[in-house]
DNA sequence: CTGCTTTGTGCAGGTATCTGCATGTTACGA
DNA sequence: TCGTAACATGCAGATACCTGCACAAAGCAG
C-alpha cells in the first residue's frame, strides 16, 4: 500500500496526509509511517515533531497518536454546561416555580433546560416530554410519572433529537398529538426585531412545535443572549408568556417584551 | 482477548488504553493488565505508577482502581456497567468485527451493546439506530453518518426508550419503515427451552421488532445469562444468526444453538 | 545561464527511553 | 508467625531519539 516511488510528493502534501493518517488510525509507529510514505524514519520524525508543535497530533516514543485518543468524550456539550453556569442555575431555579405537581411539561434541548431539570427534585407526578437526550440520565425517577423522548435524527453536539413531535404508543398505533401545560424553551438569542432565534433549523422547528403544543410558554435566556439574532427564527416575541433570565434586559428589549405581553422574570444571582 | 501480537503498539497509546480500561472496569490487577495488553507485569507496574502520578487512576497493592470509584451517585445503570465489564468488553470487541464501514446497524439498550458502541471508533459512515439513550453521548461523531434514536416512553433504570420502531422525518410525514444490515441485541437470558428472554415486556417488544427488521441478527450475552429464563420471551433461538459470548456455552445450550443454525462466537478473555 | 541560498532528505554517531529479567525487600493473608 | 505475592531496584539488550553533517533539488539574484 506504499505510495509509488515514481510519484514525487511535495513535503507539505505528505505532512498533511501523514497527519490525516494518524488521526484516522489513532496511533501509529514511525517505522510504519516511513514505509507507508516511502521516506526515511528521520524524515517522519521531523514531520511528526512539526505536526506536534502545531497541535495536529501528539508525538510519543515510537510514533504518534491522535490528539483525540484517550481523551474522554468530553463533548462540546460538557463545555457549554460550564459557561454561564451560575446564570443557568438561577434561571432554572426560578423557572421551576412555574411548575405544579402533576403538570405536563415540555423541555427542549440545551444546557439551560438541563439546569431546570436538575431543579425539579421537589416535584412529583410530572409528565415530561423532551428532545434532550441528557435529561433521562440527570433527572430523578421520583419526580415524574412518565418521561417521553421525541425520537429522530440525533444532533451530537447538542445531544438532542430533531424529529417531529408525535408519539406512537404501540407497534401499530397511530400518531397521537401531545400537549403540555407549560413548555420551557431555551433559545439561542433574543432581540426586539428578530424575536427568538437559534442557530440550527431543526432545533428551531422542534422548539416552535413545542411552543405550539404548550398552553403556556416560558422562554429561558441568560444575559448573553440579549440583542442578538441567529440563523433560524423560532417565533416572534408574542409567542411566549414568560421570559426568564438572570439580569434585567436592556431597555429596548424590555419594552418590546412588555408590548408583546410577555412577563419578564429576573432571577437574582 | 490478548491483543494481536502482529500489531505494534505504542507505549503512550497503551497507557491511554490502560487508563481507560481501569476506569471502565473500576478495579483490576497487575497480572490481568499484563496478559490483557501482552506486556510484562513490570511494564504494567511502571505504567500504573506514572498514571497514578498523573491522577488518572489510583494505584493500589496488586493493581489499580478507578479514581471515580465511590465518588459518583452511581445510578443503577452505572453499577451494571461494571458487572462483568471485562466480559462485555470482549464481547463488544468481537461483535464489531461483524460490522463493515457504511453498514446500517441497530442496537438495543443495555450495557453490552453500549460496550459494543465504544469499540466502533475505527469504523466510518455507519448508520446507527438505537433506543439506547446513552449511545449518543458515548460514541464518536466520526464513526457514523447518521444516528437515530427511537422515541417513546423512557425506562429510567436502563436509559432506553420502549417506543415502536418507526421514523418520521418531517412534521407531517408519514411513518417510514426502517431496516438494518445487522442488529445487535443484548438479551437478559438465554436457554435452550426458553429461547431469548428479558425481564421487561416493552424491552422485549423493542428487541423483537429490531430483530425482524435486521437482515442479520447477533445476540450478545455474557456467561451469566446462560441457562436462565426471564419474564418476557423475545424470540426462539432460531431468530438469531450469531450468538456472541465470552465463554463456551454449556453443552445443552450449545447443542440447541447448533440445531437452531446459530453461529456461536466466543470472545477470548 | 550561472552561482548562491534555502529547504528537504538521508546517514552516522552518541544519548535517552523502553522493556524484561534478576535480585532483594516489603506487604498482605492464613 | 510464616509463605506467597507484589513491589522496588539495578542491569542489559533493543529500539528510538537527537545532533551534526553531507548531498540533492528547488528557488532566486545577477
């Protein structure tokens, strides 16, 4: 499988392929790379040193390993759990006050709604429906009577599904429309003109469907989401009943929310 | 399941895998690690000392334990991940050999199939469908082209859904029947008379549906599942094409599997 | 076109690391 | 208390590494 010796390769091109090869197989020896690319072990060593300094791989004795090797699946989601963590905690704590025992609630994906789910342990007999794949692992079984996941294609980075909102209860049952008493929607951005937006079209469709099927809608957004607009519009400001955040919104946004008859709840940090 | 002697391994790569292995199984002996990785006990000791100084595991007399031991409020699932962990690892490793790049695979819930998913990093362009809510968090995004979760009611203890097997791709789309090249089914028990059984009716229905929709079916069962019968029958022995386990089944079961034209694959421990 | 510089490559030497074995010491269990 | 197993240390062979140097090819100035 070694490359044709007649075919002359540029050093830079070889290095790029070399890096890709390492990432592909995870770990590889210098000798293997040397025979594979038809160069001496010394050249491979120098290439690896350079690629290591560029962070494209990790140099080790005997060869190199992929930078992803060994690192736990510390997903992008895990990282996002830690940004604005205090704000999300406060928002979640305030939001659970809207939930009564026995209620039916919908939660979309995202770290803010995950924080909300963690604040539910005092509740009982809830019926919960969500597209957030992390919630079943985080929530206590004592809290709910039933927990439903909306199936469909998975977005890995957010650990959510993007499928339609419907449920079938048996192998041959037909679709059943579902409704909730209250829907909690963590959005990507909020602005007076743009309304509620997020960066992914599938997520936006899921959120909009949840909002349509909820008697009351609470938007969750920390202060970093203010006065920004992202790719996909979920709904205009009027679609929500509550707007839960951690700091008082800027004047223009607050005025627009007030005009849209949205009740703004500010969580004290 | 000693590693292939032909495959040269890097010290750093071995150490990374070693640390992952310790975390996986919770506790392990030096001798076990030595035979598992095909190096001397001295080398294992040195690796463990180094990993201990890096805080990746805790060195003990005779072996090492996971640093996470005792720190987590172990869910029932987390506990089950550690029982027969080595056996499940071996089974998973053997099972992935049946999967080709680009294949469509179905995985049911359970810790054995989760172990299988962890052994997939070398594969590419897979299409994966599962009711196991843990898989999206555990699997590398590089492995698959598409990943689907079957929606429905959640069983908290197993972190699975029990919904029907179908997919809808748009808000108003109709159900789409899905099929897989191969289905991997981790069962609760196997016996010559009872066939494949499990303890939960919903799970059994899900498994049976997956088996019907898979061109080939592989049953995964460690030795603790032999010659037992549980509440709900999934299928008779004939329904499977492969039976993957960690020890040779007892004579009566082996005979029954042979008579049912099931190929038995035993993973070396 | 010629000559120079720069870059890449391979080779040779000495040095460092990895690994397994041997030896003596320590810790655990009966 | 004793015996076994695990540990620590030292050593030697093998492998991989680093440094310096020589040579070839490409690029550039004149």
